[in-house]
C-alpha cells in the first residue's frame, strides 16, 4: 500500500488509543473506534477526560479529518486495524483477556482480504497469534498470513507524562511475515520522532513488553523492602537512596505504592504463562506480594506515628491527599491508595479523600468511595489528626499541610516530596 492507500482504524480510545489515533491522523486517514458511546461523544466535542491530549490538539485533529465512532461498520473501510484495549486481571489476579477477545471479534467482523491488524495491548508471549488472530480468523472466515496479516507493537504510554509522549518514544515493532514486519515498522517510523526497534518475531515483541514492567515491579519491591528495613531501624530511606545514588551505576528508584494498569498488572500475565511451562517465577511472585501490601503498611506506619503522638486512633479525623494511581493525572485504575483507606476505615469513618484530578463518580463506581474534588471542602477543617500525602499532585507540593492539623497531628509523606522539616514520617 502507498501512503495514500492506508486507512487506519484504532480500536479502543483510552489512554493509549486516543493519543495514537491523533498521531496517525497527522499522516493518514484515521478513524477511532470505541464501544463507549459517551467517550466518543466527548472526544468529538474536543474533550479528553484522560488529559492525555489537550483540547487544542484534539480539535485540530478533528478539523483535519480525524473521526471517531461507536459504530463498528464505520471502520469497515479501513485496511489497518490497531487494537489498543486494556488487558486487566480479575479479582484473583488472573489475566482477563475478554476485552482483547471482544476487540478481535469486532475486527474480524469488518476486516477484508489484504488487511493488517496490529495489537498494542500488553500480553504474555503467544496471545496475539494463539488467541487474538484465531478469533479474527474464525469471525472473518479469512486465513491468517494468506488473506490477512498481523503485527504487534506494544504500547509505551505513560499516563500523565508530558515529556515521553507517544511521538517521542521508541516503539518495538514486529510482523507475522518479514514483509509485514517491514510494513509495520515503516508505518510507525513515519510518525515517530525517535524511530523504532524491529523485533525478530511477534512473540519476542510480546515478551519484551511484559518484562519492561515486571523489571520495574521487582526493582520497586526491593526499594519497598529496604524502606521497611530502614524504617524499623529509624533510618530515613530517602537519605540512604540519595547517598547511594552518588555511585555512577546505582539505579535510583524510590519506595512507593505500585498501582496503575501496567506495573501492578502486567507481571501477573508472565507469572501465569511461566507456570504453564512448569516454571515458578519466585522473584516476580514475591515482588507482587510485597508491593500489593504497601497500602496496608503505609496505614499502619501512620497509626504508629499517631500512637507516638498520643493521638487516639478510634474516630480520628484523617485527610488523604490523592486517590489517582500517580501524580497529575486522573487515572484511578488499580490505585493502592484505596488500601490505605480500607485499613483506616476499621478504626474511623472520619476519612476525607481529596483529589482535584479525578472523577468522583468513577471513583465511587469502581471502589464505592465517596471523595471530594473541592479543595474548600478538604481544607475547611483545621483539625485533622493525620494528613497523608499519597499522590504527588502539583497542588499538594506547595500546600501548608501543617495548617490543617491539630497541634499534635502528624503528616505522613508517602512520596517523599514534601520538605523534611514539615513531615513526621515518610515511606
């Protein structure tokens, strides 16, 4: 296909899909598809509630021909389908491939001979060809690598990151045949500033993505374990890290809550697949267990500080700053701040959670938590027994936290970003 022939459909318009669709629309005819009718309406009005794209950029794309739809028939005219739907885990931390399977069936219902489907969703090695492509074949009646072709280029979107945006990251690419691998690589190269890395196979590309986040999970787990050790010894972990990082090859990471839709989820995909092959990934399993327990650990550290200050825990007044899984973004998926709340609610119902970035209704729908996005509501009380900075939103960094406390109240800094002299303890 020539550039003029290429018509791209991006299936899934969330944190990954919409920025990608907007980028491709600068060079190619592009249509975004999402089953969420309200999401499509929002985008077509020039609004992105994920805050990944500014209203100005989105309106510019719409004015220059980008379109989106919730009607699957409207993408039948396309010949390149890029699937960017989420790959979550269930309540038992087992991979849930249903969104990916549904998307594959949807693509199979409109794909034609000669078309290419490219997956970006994070999966364990083998899912693209063994699960997704199989469904496309069954639905379409077309034969893989004869009638249609496939590629895999794992997403690397970092929600809320305005520096490493989609056009600036290096993308791994792959294809189901050498020719298709070249086509996929050239397609992405045409819109990326820093180019691509062409993997030797789809399975290699799948594996490369899943270990990116597994590696970070293990490294952060080590820092969380160090935090537990040094806290028990009365040593400031952040001071230790600052000192150690003066060595040229020290990897500087910080302890913290590991939530979100990537680092806290992706390792489970590789863990399950490894066990199918008879391998027990002990390091990854231990890292996941340790990181998943950090919310409860933080709450108990706060309770310890309160006890030292003579503060009665029962019916105490607690303010938690932030509920998003990371700073300066509205993403609440798999947030571990909820675990802090759940530990405290055993002792008190006087818990205020304030986050200016998130959607209150979405938080309630997902976690059954009532929060506030109104700073006047959150800051009106000057009698909190404890203020916990859980998320490093920009607003919180300049807040006079101690002005919100009772005289004996405590400040606990999960992120280690507040001045040391105003906090009682930090992770």
